């Protein structure tokens, strides 16, 4: 899990993002598309078109980090807005990264038990 500082805000970038973008391309999107300061210590989460891949961009004051997560089944639950960003809580981000609907926490996919 990402060690999130207490004062950090977590932003979901609305719509879908080209997941071929790397650290610099996403940082440029934060500054020019979302009009946020990428070096402020906030986390920025981006989702691909298919919805099964997300990337998190974070500058911790020392350097920039880029995290990626792909769901084997299901999709990341995302607001329906097409542009801008929405601020969410750390607990909502934890649910989101587990594939749980963070607006109404229930598992969207669960592995079958053997036997």
C-alpha cells in the first residue's frame, strides 16, 4: 500500500486517460489538464479506457513515483464526469484499488472457493 501522508489529497482524474503515458506525460496532464500542482504531495489517480488499469502519480517531496494496478476481473469504479478531478478520501482509495465500489462498499468480484 502507498504510505499516504495525512495532509495529502487524493484526486481522481475524470474520464479516461491514455495508459501509454508515463510519469512525465501524466505530470503534464496534472499541471495543464487538471490545473493542479504535481509537486504539492497530492496523489493523482488515472484510469484507462477499459477500466481495468489505473495509475497513481505521487510526488513525496523527494521524488516522483508512478504506481500501476490492473484488475484481473471487473473494473475500477469511476465517476461519470468527463473532465476535471474529484477529491476522495484515503479509505475510498483503498476500496477503489481493491475493485470495491467506494460509493457503496460491496465486492464487485470475489474469487471462488475451492471445494
